[in-house]
C-alpha cells in the first residue's frame, strides 16, 4: 500500500493528470506516514501546514486500507466547512481518479434527521401534543417530508419550530431499527425513517465523515472497548483539525444540564400552560400527576442556584458580573427537585401498566429515563461526586423573554487519561492532524542564545520535511495533553515561499498592553497598517470590550477612506460577516477567537493580518483555572507548561489566516512589544516561518 500511495502523489501519478496539480513532497511524505500507521496499527500525530493538501494525504491511504482490509475509516473534523469539503469535493474527486471502488457517507447528529415513525405518531396525536399554531407547523413538516430526499434540517428552506421538530426528529430510544428500520412493521406501510437510512449507509460505507462532538457522543455510548477498533470492531480513526480535540473532549466527557433542558423534559410530559403533552392523550387534565409541582420546584432550584452564585460573586475581589462561576464546595444549594422527579418516574411506571398502546409505553419509558438522567446529573453536580473534575455554573440570556438560563457543568481537569484509555490504548490505528499542532515552526532545535531579539532563530519551514527526532519537542506538548504519548510524531513543512509571500512587522514602540496608553497607540498603528493595504485586513483581538472601543473610535477613519468595517458581535452573524468581507475587497474585519482559526480567505480580499495582542489565555474560565491549578499541584510551572504553549499555538493559527495559496501575498503585523522585550518572546518568533522582517 505504501508504494501505491507514493506513486499516486508522485509527479507521474494519477493525481498529476489534473491541470492544477503541483507535486508537493510534503503531501507525499505525509501520505506515506499515514499509510504506514494504518498498516502497523500505530498512532500518528502529524502537523501539515496550510497548502500541503493534508485531506488527500490521509484520505487516499484510508481508502486503500479500508477497502483492502474490509475496515471502516472514521474521519472526524471540527468544522462543518471541512466536512462539506470532504463530502462535496475531495471524496468525489478520488472516486473519479482512484482505481479502487469505495463508498462514503456523512453522519450528522441524529436530531438533524426526520423520523417518519415519530412524524406519523405526532400527526396522529397532534391535538394532544401541540397548540393550534404548532399543528400548522407540523403540517408544514409533513408536506416537506413527502418531497425531501435528504430528510435533514439542512434541506429546509426555512427551519421548523424547534419544539415541533423535537417531536418528530430521530431520538435515541424512540427511533430504532426495531421500531422504524427496514424490517419493522411500520416500514412495511411507510417510508423508512431517514435516520435509519443513514444508519444503513454507515454500516455499508468504507469512509464515514462526522464531527468531533458526534464522535465523543458515540464514544460515550460504547460501554466495552471494541477488540479491533474504537467505535466499532473494524474501524480506524482520523482526527482532522485535531488542535480542537482537547476542548471538545472536555465538554462531552463531563456533564451539562440547563434550566431550559429541565423545563423541556417535563413539558414534554405535560405543559400546564398549554395543557399539551404525552400525558394529555392518556389522562384527563385533573389526573395529570405532579408535573406542575416538579416544574415549580425546578424554577425555585435554579433561582436558588443563581442567587447563591450572585452571593459568592459579590466579593470585592471578584468582577462585577459573571457568566460562569466555579463551584469549589459540594451542596451549594439544597436538592429540592430529587423527590419531585422520583415521584414522576413512579407515576410513569404506574401509568405504563394501564396503557395498552406499546408506542405510548415506549414514549413514557424514554421520558422516565431522561428524567432519571436529569435527577442523577443534579445530584452529581451538587455532591461533586466525580473526582478530578471541575464544577461550574454558567449564566446566559436566551430567547425572546431574555430570562437567564442557568447551566450546571462538570468536566475533567485533564482529559489525557480518558483519551489514553479509550482511544490511544485501542488496537486500531489513530491519526491526528492539523495545520497547527506544534509549538515550533519546524526544523532543527535552536542552539546558542535565545535572546528576544535573536530574529535569525526564526525557522524556515519552507519546502522541508522533518523527522520525529528533529521536531518531537514541538509536538510533545499536544501529545502529552491528549494522552497520546505512544504516537509517532511528524511535522511536514509548508510548500509556500514565505520569504517572497509574507512580510512581518514588529512594533517595538507599543506600550505594554496593560498600560493606559496602549489603546491610543493601538488605534494609531491600526490606521497606519490598514492604510498600507487599503483595508483587506483581519484585526485579531483577545478582548471584546477593547475591540468594540477601538471599532467605535475608528468608524470615522474608515468612512473617510471608504473602507467598510465589520466588527464581530455587533449584530451580523459570523458567516454572513465573513462572506461580506470576502466580497468587499476594501474592508476590515475586527474579530475575536473564532476568527483566529478555521477561517479561509484566499486571494485579494485578505492581505493584512494585524495581531493586537499575544493571545495568552486568561484563567477566567473555571476549566482553564483548574488546569493551571493541576499543573501547580504537580510541582510544574503553569505559565511555561500551559499558558505559553497555548498562546504560541493560537498565535500560529492567527498568522496562518494570511497565506492560503501559493499566489497569496501580504503582511502580518504584531502590535505587542512583548514579543521583542520579554524572555518568552523568542518562543513566538521561533513559531513563525522565516520571512522578511521589519522592526518599527
């Protein structure tokens, strides 16, 4: 297989027949390493810079390995954009040019799929479940169901009401092969459920594409590790955009419960305001048991929780407002809901005994299971019963009522142990890749002095391939964070000529970001560098308030120069803002975290990236704070072991927004003088590809 892979990516290979083909030794080297990992059932972490063509470099060996060995390749990405690229572009391309015949499909979260069985039941019980307006919406969904081929939310021209959709979409326990699959009684007279169709494609496909979130949801459902796989007995896994893996895993390994989820689970049984719900079709209104009491108890519980957090936050040492608050002791408030929820589960059990309709019994059992899960989550949070977890409460405003939503959360401080046991200890091959995984740009280790101004220590990653021995120190950070110490490490350089394509400006005249005059100087230099390219700029911030203040100060400046300004979070959705920026060449976009990574704007629209501040993570979020504490407890240095490496990775991601193709040109501006004046500044410089440099 390695020989076939090498030939495919060679100047004489099948890929070379396409007119835009350019031989990239980095792509060929990565593909060979991936193939070797598959053949030996090994683990591999490979950083492949933008322009390498990493998706083809792992897809081709994955296809060969899956087909030849009757295995399933599970390809996980973080963003929808990359999933769509794989399904709509890369895999169809390979389908045309590979001699190997293969199949592929994409799996979405099951709530995206219409379940025709549940739709049929909802239509039959509409008067008990929905208000008149909701029944009209249900009829619209039913009409759509007769026409759709896809059967998912993405096929709607206008998305349905979430409450109505929740009653007809696929749901674990209510949508199963037994109830609505190929061989079910229902399927004999009705179209097969769209999720079950997708499920059938999953089992028959060689390549399965899904996102990281869905992967960890399914991993949590796997009770016993497969003998020869991770999720299934015959699979192997590729994580693209693997730099996001730790945070996604943390979110889905722990627990989470919101006040809205609590209300929804109970209203599904019975809504006292509308008198609709599952109970309505089975009981008379005066017989509906205890749901109203449980809803009132839940309202009181979340209000008490919010009040306790407000009191805990009122210390003069705390900020004036909070969106998330770490809970360091158990039993913050009394559990006044457990008895109510237990009573409802008892009620469901008694009612189920009197119901002859098996479908209604299944619905009741599912509701009982969900309520039991809620009860367990609340108890686990209040008792803080899971060791090595951090617990916190989040407050957010959602919905037209602007009522606060309170959420309980718990997550492991360190996901390495979980990932090590559940993924990297498996007998399956696992490959992790991203354009940014290493804390260095690649190349031999820097020797000699490492003073901040030693600019010549910046590495040139251009047109080189580096071995594990040379770059392991850069990739060790991510391998340790993810519990992937057994993985082979590989870093391939970039095919871009940064010497010719990019120029770096470091502004030494900037005051420290913590000084009062920093904002005025920031505005001054943003003007200077935006004029240099007449817009076409991303200005990347780490602080929302500072971004908005600077945006307001610069509005008239941009108007005078006929430059359109887009500021994230000011009303325009992120995707729409990015599309406007792409189309309007003379524009500037002020962005926060989500614009530092995963954004692709090739061509003339973006030729200037301004980094306002080195992106050090602040310990404001409870999970970050806990991670730093854990390092300190181990006797380590939190800044050097976590804060600095994370900042370097994010810095590399921000810089990576500029050069996306071999024809791109532009400038990167760093408006934080600490990169030149602090002892750690050289770490950021060493993380950059070699390019022309000017210090101001």
